[in-house]
């Protein structure tokens, strides 16, 4: 069963640290258990999102790469 997405964040074309700042801002508006999906084009966002989730306790549900775009789905804990 696919997880419902509560919010979408478009960070395409943005470089570090802007994707992280955008996802942090989005997560601050969500309730515990809600899900956010972010699309980014910065290759550095892959390691940045993993580190961010580890530091904040945010659950990384999925991380996908395709056609120069990275898609992350995260759940606020």
C-alpha cells in the first residue's frame, strides 16, 4: 500500500543547503506521522537527506534517483 503524501517540496535547481532548509521548513508544518516528498536535482542532497534524517529522527521512507532527479519520501516522527 502506498503512503499518502501530505506535502510536496520542489527543490529542483537548488543547491546545498537550500534543499535541506526547504525540507526542514516543510516538516515544521506537519504533524507527527505525516509524510513529505521532496524532489531535488543536487546530487549532494542524497547524503544530506540521509544525514538530516539521522540527526532529526525523521524516517526516510524512500530515496529514488532517475533522469537527474532525486525523490525523497520522509515521515515526521
